[in-house]
């Protein structure tokens, strides 16, 4: 009877049943294995289900049967660490009976079971967690690449002064896949394609003009500065119908073979200046995330288009100002010299009959005026053709400047220059410009009786000294409205020249330009002349 049984025996049996129930009900896999033989001695239902074996078949198998070959080495090392430290904690790739794999975390401890050194291993399937982590990592990588690409696109577009429509579409394609694309500018109530991308025939297609006849069309296109996505361009959706009505006739080439469409307005301060339209041959291809990325590129593209427009206006203004400057120079220098020469030539015959000595002096003046006018014209031609400043010998250029000043002001210029004087283009232009500005300042302000220019060179240094015996000035005192000296210093610094100016009131002025040869020089762009 139950009353006559040993209480200790009953307690032991109850404990055993309790532990057995716990062992079998744990949701993680539990495996007891022999550390010497590596055989499985016991396993709970969860462990059997994880690896696809019935309990009877699982017991007696090698524990490594559960481990994928790629993880065998790591798992074996972890078992060795368990023998030393008494603990196991490792993530490996486990194998199911049918050959499928899953990621598992093994945690184990060493204990004595049935008189043998064994390991109690706890196995947890972490495949879902690993998949989520991998998916998250992929998304982070994608977003990181997108941000890096956006920064690169922003830098490329911001550093482009002249509009390159194809470049904008090419940069957009780096982050958004599309089949057909077009960049449009709004001009005179019409959208005009500046560039198209897709097939070769599309890219070589002549610009398309899309008239915006209805006033509300522009409002729809602006869409409060948000992109418009059309899932199916052939559907009865109002936006699809609007798109088909807009891209009629020749513009329909952008929709040939396409299923989905996205329009991104180009706007600055609420004013639409154009847009970007892209299409794909898959239905409902463009996502809200695509729209956000495209809007980021479009905003930068709009700024680029505005900058390009301002740059064009600045260039036109610069051309106009340059023409006006040349016109002033022609009037102030060449025209006056020729006018004076004409007066002398007109009175010369009568003067010759009356006083030949005076006539000879007038002939000398006439020769100076004509030579000066010719020198002025050569200098102006050099302004019109900047390559002349590079291709000509510096000595010849300085002679032209000196002759122009002599003819204009009757101020003698004494020039000494070596026969062979070779300088890098950037340095030669800087010498010429600084000398030109110096002579102009002398003619306007110095009230000098003579000018001396001397060029010296040796193996390492080229030096130009310009001296006048005029009224001089205080170099420490800045005169309002006079920017010549500042411009000279800027030119010298840009070309790597040393510019020094020495002057005192009533003691003349000396300007020294010095260039020391270096192994390397910057590349010089003729357009910056």
C-alpha cells in the first residue's frame, strides 16, 4: 500500500518526474552529450523538432551531426573552451535532417551525468533575429549609400556653373532606376525638353515643346512642390488622364512602352521653373521613397538652373563691360593720338614752307603719336586675343606697353630686357598685367618726367623693376577709390610673385616684381586671362 512505501523513495521519484517534465517542456532545445565520445545521450522534444530527428534516432548520434560543416571548426573550438572554462557560448549554423539550415545560439555547461563528463547544451533558433538584423543592415547600407550619393550629386551640381541638362538626369539615375526620363524647362507658357534619357533614338530626339494652354495646368504640375506618381499611365485615374493629355503628339514618345510615371517639379521660392519626368516599364514602380529622393535631386537641380541663368547673365554683363572698357581705351588713347596726329599732318605742309626746323620737330612728334597709336592698338588686340599674352615674348609685350605710354603721354620709357626671356604662362601674364597697371598709374597720377623698366634674370630668379621720378606717395596711406595697387598685389599673389612698392612724397616710386623658379606650376587656363 502507498502508506507502507518509503517516503524518501517517493520524494526522489517525484523530483525525477518534475525535472523530466521541465526538461521536456522547455521551448529551447536541450541536449545532453558525452564530452569524451561526442554522442547525444538525451534530448528534449524541442531539440528533436529543431533538427528533425525522432528521439530514439537522435540519441546515440554524434553531436556534430547537428552542426553545418562551415561551423564545425568554430563549434569544436568552443567545446575545447568548455573543457577549460566550464562554459560554452557560440553562434553557429545548424543543420536540419532534411538538409535545411538555421542559425542557432548554443550555450552549455559541463556536469557529471551517469558517472561521465557531459555537457548540457541549450540551443535556440535565432534565424528570424538574424534575418531581421541582416534586413536592417541592408536597409542601413542602402540608406547610407543613398545619402552618400545625394551628397555627391549635390556637390557635382553645385560646382557646375554652366547648365548640363544631361548631367542632371544621369545623376538622378544613380539613385532611382528609370527607363525613360526628361528634363523640362518652363519657357513662355510651355515645357521644353532640355535633355532626354532612355533609348538612343530618344536621347537624339529633337526638343519637345509642350504648350500649357490652361491656366490650371501649371497649378497641377506644381502640386504644392510635391512629386506626382502615376501607377498606370493607361488607367482611368484622373492623374493618368491628365498625363496622357499633356504628353500628346511628339511628347508621347516618353510614354512608349512605359507603365508607371513620376513627375517632380523644379521650383525656387514657390516659382516653378520646370520639372523632371521619369517613366518605368513596370506598373506602380515608383514609391514614396523614390519621390523623396527625386525631390532632393530636383531641388538641387533647380538651384543649378538658376545659378546657370545668373552665370549667363554675369557673362553677358562682363562682355558688355569689357566692350565698354575697350571703347573707352580706343577713345581715350588711340582716338586722341590719331586726332593729334591728324592735326599735325594737316598743318605740316604750311609749317614746312615757313620753318623747316619746327616742321622736323613736328615730324618727330607725328612719328611718336603714330607709333604710340600702333602700340595701343596692339595692346587692345592682345586684350581681344588673350592667347597673345602667352604666345608672344615678354620683352615684345613690355615694349608695346612702353611705346603706348610714350605715344599717349609723351613720357619717355627706357626699357632694358634680356633677349631670351622664357616664363610660364601664368607668370608671364602676371608680369604683363602688373606692368600695365603700373604704367597706367604713372601716366595718371605720378607727374613723372621719365620711366625706367629693367628686367633681370638668372638661373633661379626673374625680376622686373619699374621706376619713375614723379611726385611719389605714402604707401601706408590708402586713397579712397583707388584700387590699382590692391589689384596688382592680388595678381602677384595668385601667380606666386613677390611684389614690393617703395615710394615717398616727392621722391618717385619703385615697383619690384620678383619670381623665383619652382619645380612645379599650376596649370594655366587661357580663359582666365
